[in-house]
C-alpha cells in the first residue's frame, strides 16, 4: 500500500461512497454484530469526560485535550474490568484494541453532523499522521486478515449545541468507519479530516441526567517487582 502521505492522489478529495447509517434498535444490533464495546460503558465514559471538563476553567488551556483524554481513559478503565479482551494502547495514537475481533478504536470529537444521516460526519478539528495511516490501512483491511479495522468513536465537541442549549434532550455520539480523508494542502505539516465513512452507527445520551463525576477507578495491584518497590537509601 502506498503510504506516501503527501502524494497527489491523497491530496485530492475522493468520490463519496455509499454509507450505511444505523440508529435506534438497528444501531444496537449492528454494534453487537460488529463486536463494538458495551454502549452503556461508552455513555458513561463520555458523561464522565463532560463532567470533568466542566470543572476546568477558561484559564486551563488544555481543557479540551483533557476532555478527549478523559473519555478515552474512562472507557479503557471500564472495559478493563468488564471485558479484558479490550486493551488500551497509549503510544502514537491512544486507542483500545481487540485482537480477537480485529478491531481498534480511536477517539475524537465530531462535527455538527453527529447523529444526522443526511449530513457528512467528520472530526471537529484536523488530525495528523497516525489518523491518516489508519485510514489508509482501512482501505485494504477486509482483504488482509492480519490488519485491524480502525473505527472512530466520535463524541460531540464542547461547542456542540447540546452543551449550549438547555432544551436539547440528547447528546449524540457515533461509531464510524472511515475509508478516506481530505488533506489540507496549505498546512505546513500533515493535516487531514476523515471522510467517506462507509458505516455510521449513531447513539444518544440522555441530556437530562445528572452529571456524573469521575469515580477515580482503582487499578488492581501488579505482582511485577519494580525498582520502586525497594527502599533505596543514599549512602554518603
């Protein structure tokens, strides 16, 4: 596969592909069929990330990144105790991975199209090398059983109307399968937006529920012996 990330072909918008859109009970069935994570755990992770975000003030310049990190962290921790086949990786691009199911999931805030079948979903802000690489590998994944299929868990950005208006009863989120991308040719470094999702599975969170706080999950102690386990004193 051509992984020359700035080739002319990659920088051209590709033709839209048919997209299967699922919502309601059909979405629940499709998620189970594909082996995606427990939807209730995903809802909990997003709600906890939102609650943590609200405690950060305008002066915290990293509050948006922290929300993204909190949602991924919470989903990984919840899955760790309920379905250990899902493994969290924090290198390059944070993701959860299930080798048996040949699936990995990356996290990003989505645009205003979340939950709307007639609009084109993508990320709220541009992404970099690893997102581009995963999308390119998606183009041949079903022909190569050694590769993982990369799904994107899209949650609303903090600027989504669901967080601005009190009369919006639900918060949307989606699992989507990207097969192409739009390259920003004016950017000095790799800068893309996912596109051509061939499958979108849309869900909602009740926006009238009380905000959940971070439960601070306690990780199970490890039997591995590390240097920190020894009382090392400086001898003068």
